[in-house]
């Protein structure tokens, strides 16, 4: 189980790095709300990880990543 916990912890770090990428973009109110929701899911993942509920922690951080990925794609210059 330690391997799973490490993976989730790394995903939380990666999420926080991705949030910094969004700081380079001008976001509207709806996008800011989505970032807030994603951060809440990330916080939830950390809380579930501490409780050793790895399934819920992984689901939470995965959902947080999905929200951010969507915003990053929408704000991509490509």
C-alpha cells in the first residue's frame, strides 16, 4: 500500500505544479471557480490519503487533475 500512497502524494505535488501554470493565464470568474473546486478536490485527496483511504484519495486527485487539464486546454495558445 505504500507504493499507492507514494503515487497519490506525487499526484498531489504534480497538481500543485499545474496550478502554477494556470497563474500565467487570465482567467474569468467561471474559470477561477473551477480552479477553486479543483483545489478543494486536491485538499480532499490529501485528507483521504492521511486516513489511508487510497481509493477515495486517488479518485479525488484524479478529478482535480481532470478539471485543471480542461482549463489548461481551453487556455492553450495552440
